[in-house]
C-alpha cells in the first residue's frame, strides 16, 4: 500500500502556478526522487505534502488520511506520521535550543513518552545518526554543517514517521559531507523502512538514493520511471536534456558525450506556455505540442509514465542529438 | 612562459577569535589560454586566493608572497585591467537600479576612457545574450539568473583581460543553464584568448572544462596535475577522498572523509590533512610534507602518496 498518494495537487501563490496538477505515490520503504530545476515546483510540492503551506486543490493521502484540507487542529495528531528535513541546517535549527531538546521536540508536541523515555530516545537517535550522546547538551553553533544536518534528520525521525520529505538535504554541504549525509539517509531508510520523498536537483544523489524518479518541469510531472530505466533511457526530451547537461566527474567520459543544449530558459510559472509546457524549448516539438496538453500516461512494458506526444505507447522515444 | 605566476602566496586574517591563516605558501601558475581549476571544499582557501589575486581582500587581511603577470609584478591599475573577476552570485553583484548597458558602459569608461553602444552590444553578443539591442536597456531584475551571469561575464571581459578569475560562476545556476555558461567561458578562451582560473568545488565542472587542476586543502596546495592525470591517478589521499565522495551508480555506500577542514591559526609542521587521513603516520604529524612529484609523476604534498609501492 502507498504511504503517500498525491492526487491532482495544485498550489498557486497568487498568480504563480507553482504546482499545477501533480499526481504521484510512494510505497512503504521506497525512496522517490523528485528532480527538477529552480522554479519547477519541486520544493513547493514537498511543502504541500507536509502541509507547511496550504494546498490550493487536490488530495494528499498519508496512510489513508487526506490531509490536504484538514484544519490545523485535525491535522495536528496526524503530523507525527510525516516530517521534513530542510536544505540549510543552519537556519532550520533553533540556535537557542540544545540539540537534545531540538530532537525531542516532535516527541513533546505529540506527547510521546515522559522525560526519561524521551531522553533515552534522544540518545538512541543520536547514535543512529552517528553523533555522540553528549552532544545532546550542545547548541547548534557548536556543530559543523554536516553534524547539524544529522541533527535535522534525527529530529525528523524522532516520532518514527512513515514518510520523510528530504528537501535538498545535501545542497548546502561540501562534497565529502554530502556523501556522509546521503549514506546516513540511505542506511536509516533501509533500517527503519520509512517512505521518502527526496527532493533535489542533484541527479547523482538521486541515482544513488532513489528507487524511482519523478521529473518535474514548470509545475507538472513530465516523466516517472524506475531509477535504472530513467538513467539508462530517459524518454521525455526534457529529461534527456537534463541528464545530458549534468557534468560527469570523469574528464574522459564528460568530453566524449553528446550534450543537448536547450534554447531559452524556463518560462515564468505565472504564464506557462499552452500545450506542453516544454514545447518552446523542445528541439523536437511538433505543431500539436503547442496546442494539446500531453497526458502523463504509461508507456512501454514497465509502466513508466511520460507526458510527451512524441513518445509512442510502446515506449520508443525521439532521441535528441546535440 | 606562464601568464600568471603565484609564488608562496600567504594570506592571514586578523579576527576577533584570533589570527587565521587562510592561505599558506600557495604556489601555482596559469599559462596563456589555459583553464586552471582551483578545487577544494569550503575553508580550504580557494576563494581567498582568488580575491588576493584581484586585490579584493578586506582590510583585516595581510598578504605576502609574489604575484607576477607576464613576468612582472603588476601595478594595481594593471591588475584591475588585466585580471578580471566574476562573482558567484550575479544578482547581488549587479546594481539593481542601473540598466545592463549602463553597467557595462561604466567599466569601459573607467578602464578605456570611452564606451559606445556598438561595443556594448558586441560584448553582449560575445557572451551569447540573444537580442542584445533590446537587453542593453533592461534592468537586472528583468533577466534570468543565467542571463545575469552572462552580463557579469560581459562586464569582466569588457577590457579584454588576460586572465579571468571566476569564483564558482555556475554554482547558483541550474545544470541546463550551467552548461551554457561553461560554453561561454570556453568560447572566450577560444575567441579572445583569455586564460581562466576557475574556483569550484564541482568535480563535474572541472572534468568538463579544466586543462589543469590545483587542489587546495586547509590553505595549502596539496596536488596539481593535468585534468586527465588527476582524475586517473589522484595521488594525495584528500584528492582521492574528494573523487570517491561523489555519488556513483553501482556503489552501495559512498566513501566519506571523516572530520572537517581545520581552521589554521598559524602554519604548522604537520600535514594539515593528518587528522582525517587513513594513511597517517608519525612523520605526517611532525614534518611538513613538501609538494614534490609523486608516483604518478605530478606534484603532491604527501609523505605517503597513493599509487606507489604500498
């Protein structure tokens, strides 16, 4: 059964159509990578799923409860089922709280356990995220960026949620520290079995951590596939361009690649293009793309989803050349 | 002969918490038309090195060492003209109340005494800005992040500098936009012969554009090599650690480098990486390693370089 089921989710900020009809699901124990560039709506989607912002329309089912339009009072007891790790641990931890209190806060809010069991739980969590027990008495400024992000992860997991949203959890960190946070999330996810929506622009991190990948462009999903299928043969022209643009850390491979350079830039989400939102930049667009919105539909034998008129039902897709 | 020669560059800061040694006797060079990547994590001294080259350090910094451009010590004026700097954040480094054309024009006037609309349009074309005749009258907020960074580059190359120093020029940008900016930088080298010193932490960008790589750690240059050699034969354990930390498909667990970059107060007789290194010995903690050719033939600052006899 799905831990998270998002149905036709819409979130508008005034005229900005940040998320414009997204449906997806995440199963128990699964990591879904949500990739896209700035302005794609991926962060907003993560915030809608955790109800940090009100939802304009659509449904967000977490463990069988639609939380999209619940009042704060009705939502509160359900909040222990899901939590979020933010991008920048320096600004998402209260500098005046001790690490132990930060991690115990979800337990206090949900009235889980008493003081001594909470203290024991904090010690257990610190151990799980690879920090020493005495750090419970420290303040965030005494920790490095990577250690702070470990505290964020411990806080998010303290009430044992079944869904974790990780919003660019490694983007503010150095490469060597990124590796340790990715390892940590991967290990905890395997051990504890929570479902994870991993929001990032880092394709290498997604390939490392996610089992399935959803690609977002200008408020809508353009492709959803298993990691192996997506990275081996991206079908949507935008996915193809995105994958080809991310430089590989290998000079031989990188310099022998065919790169697809997109013309123009991501249009404004205030006034997205009609038809396929990618058509003004798409090298293979046809007349139909400018008028008819392509549905996100199953293509090929595996059940992968693509929203493109040029991808055939059998999954064959136009290959973009440089 | 090298275009830029940096010898024993040392930068100290006086801070409220005491002195900080940000750059510790760094030496490297950049040849004409060469793209050199200066690589390392935050705190390794790469940005401070770049700011020292362009004389943009704050007042609490003291700089020692020699910087030579074409074999001579450049005057402050020559530095401003021949070495240009591109910042990471194009939004905060452009003036929001002046049009694009006006800002580029001011650079031309200051350094060349005159500016013309034709020359500004030519510069906008050089950095791949479509419809330059229209963009010239627009304000920074009307441009996307990628277009703003192109304007920054146009300003930087307005006076035909010999060397462009770019500090993380694509870090704030999306990958599809980054690809275009890297193409612009490559074109500048090919078309007007500008050398590039690229400060970056992104090994993908290094693999894409650099001819040669200088790796810094805790203020010291710890390894340098041609790009292919460095990726194929990393010799310093830190370089190896950086390369292994990048997520790679098929690797179940990523390699981590335990600990963090130390803040150096004063120069030390130890290897600055000793506390994080898995090959550390007593020698590393008591004798400062020198930058000398390792087993793969290129210089590394390590007593126990990789690739030799174990």
